[in-house]
C-alpha cells in the first residue's frame, strides 16, 4: 500500500494560509497543526515537518496580532472617553 502525503501537503498549505491571513489565521493554523500531527504518525517526512512549523508560526503570529488589536482598541477607547 502506497503511503499518502495528503495531510502533510494540506498542513503545509494551511500553515502558509495562517501566516498570510494572520488575524484570522489561528483557525487554519490549528487545523494545519492537527493534520501535521496525524500525518507524522502515518508517514513522517519533510513536507509534514514544514507544515507543522508554518502552522505554529501562523498561530503565534495570530495570537500576537489578536493581543495587539485588543490593546490598541482599549487604548483608543480610553482616548475618546
């Protein structure tokens, strides 16, 4: 039976999407991370590893942007009150 790399490629694509769309990228980042972990159990390879890394980077960037947005919004709110 041939080993499939579909989840590895999907995790890579979702990781890249999570980096590009940083604010909302936490959702594809988490999905990409889950797919990368599932693929690692079946057929670990470099695409799977890169998908895992890009998903983590996308999640971290999304969390930073969300926190920054909350802080900036709170600061603007206090300036106009």
